C-alpha cells in the first residue's frame, strides 16, 4: 500500500454491508480501502437464510465468496486490523488502526455492526445464533412447529410471542423473574395458549450450542428446541460518535434513505443502522451506500 495515499473512500467493516459498498465503489472506479478485523457478529450462526441464491449457506462462506469477488477490482484494497480512532479536517478523514498506522480518505463508510450484550445465563452465549435466536425470519422455518421459548419481558416479550406464534403453537414465555406484562397482554397470550413462566433461569443446557432444556434456579427443567431472545446491544465502534454522527433513540447510527449520516461525508450501513438484521438487508444497504457516495462525488466535481 502506497505511503500517504489518499483514498476516495475508507470502509470500516468488511462483512456483508462493507463488502457490498466496496463492490459498488470498485465498479465505480473508486480508490477504496476496507479495514476489517475479521470478527462478524454472526460468526457462530451455522446457516444464513432469507437471502436469494444463498439460502442455507453458512455466513462465513458467503463472506468468503463476497471478498474474493470484491478483490477482483484492483482499485479496492484491504487492511486486516481494528480501526480505533478517526478525525475529520475539512474534506479529509484520517483513520488510525490499533497497530498505529493511519489512512486518509475523502469519504467514510461505517459498516461496523453491533455487539450483542449477552445476559448472565450459563450456556446462553454458546447457543447464540444456533438455537438461541433473534429473528424468526432468519431461523423460524428450521424450528417450525417445535417446542419453542421466548426469553423476554414486558412489551418486547409480547411482541416476540405474537410474531413467533406464526411458526409454532408450542410456545412458552420465560420472563426470568416477575412478569412485566399488562393484564391485557397476559390475557391475550393465555387466549392463544402461550403460558408464562416467571421462575429465575439458572442456565441453558445444550450440546455444542444445540439447546436441550432450560434449567431454573429451583432445579426444575423445561425441554426446548429453540428460544428467541432480544439482547441489548452497543455499537462496535466509537469513531462515528467521535465524528459527531447522530444516533437514533435505539442507539443506532441515524441515516437517511441514501445511508448518509448527519455528518457530511460519513455514510453508515448494516446492523449499526437498523434492527432488520439479515444478510440480505446488509447487502442492500451497503450497495446503496456505495452507489450514493459515488453519485455524490461525481456531482461535487461535475
């Protein structure tokens, strides 16, 4: 990599959204650097679904093929490392990585995803993405009509129960403590045959991430094939906030329909901008970001 080279665009994050943005920009003849540390949030998930032409393919395989295809564009370069800081001076961004090196560009794409914050329940993290699930559209078909749990409370629990009931009628809500549902919500769940268990959960018994049963603090167990949960999260990066990008009420990076953030020249795409966490949505957002950056750069000089 040429020392002191100024790229058209630096993309931080080389998973599905970042690679899609890189392909769109590479095909637009842009000088691009993709910085990635190789730790996507779905690295435990065995198969990706709801993505045309790739349904059932392991996520790592999709990412490998995507990177190979992006590498064909000789204006796109890759750096294996963690971006740690970023500053903007007029029309130039300077990004520093953990090894101390710095890179410069005229536009910036944040495709860094999010970090799920796991509850302190034994076995939960080991099952995450395998049989502890976040999305029925991604995984519901594979556990359809199976004995399924919801690990949540309050409004989030009610919403998940309503949604997942489409895939199975063998559904039980586990609130891991006193229920925070309203009386109307409780009555609705009961009407649909969804029981509510308020016991504290001691752990999830599993074999290589495949759930066998919940164990409660009183040593009782409940056999399950899968359980859905909504984890809190935090952004994987602090650079977007350092640069002044506005966040949504949920804590995601705020973007417009073109994936432009509230800071001129900074775009964001993928899981750090939406709760629709699918590979297909990430690819769509990344492609949009790449196309819109190129258009904006053309318009600025035409």
